[in-house]
């Protein structure tokens, strides 16, 4: 039975999408039953998001030579079914997401692991994306050790 990780950020356009695609690329072909999905907590706030995925995330994935059809899908709003299907839920930035999740999804707020990777307004992609990459690898290592 696969272990499903749900990555959350505000708009499911930049950080959570990068984490999802990177996670799935790094576990592909390995003897683990891990997979990731991603969703947004408040996709309606992403009014300036153009296209299916952030140009910053796309450029870094291409630099890493990662291609995935998930790059083509548009952001998705999290739903209760997504929470229920996940074995582990990670919100990318506690400062930004905890209060938002407590307001919108109070039953799930304390079941989430919170990371500390801020959005573009506070942290550039040259810092944020490598930070997410390190955290994703540490997560894969942790889950692989217990699987």
C-alpha cells in the first residue's frame, strides 16, 4: 500500500508543486511505495499566477532534468478527500499556512507537519527551492527508513 504525502501551499502553483514533482521524481524507480500529491489551501489568492506552474519551479525542475506531466496541470484546491487520502500532510510555510488552515480546515490543522519555507515576497527562489529540495530528500530518507 503506497504512502501518500500531501504537500500544501497557498496557491498550489510554486512551492507545493515543486515539492510534489521533485518528490515523485526522486522516488521513481526505487523500491519504495511512496508518492506525493499537492494542493492549495487558498487557490483563489493566486490571481497573478499565470499558467499551470510557477516559472521559477519549472526552471529549477528543468535544470534538474525532471520532466513530469504534473507540470502541465493547473493548481488544485485541497478538499477533504485529499486530507483523508494522505498518510502525511506537509504545509510548506508554518507562518503563512497554519492560521489559514486553522480557519478553513480546523480538523486538520494539528495533523500537519509544518515546514518553514516562505513565499516569493520573503524568500527568493534561489534560496527557497534548494531548501525545499533538501527537506524533500530528508523526508524521502525518513519515510524509506520506516517503510
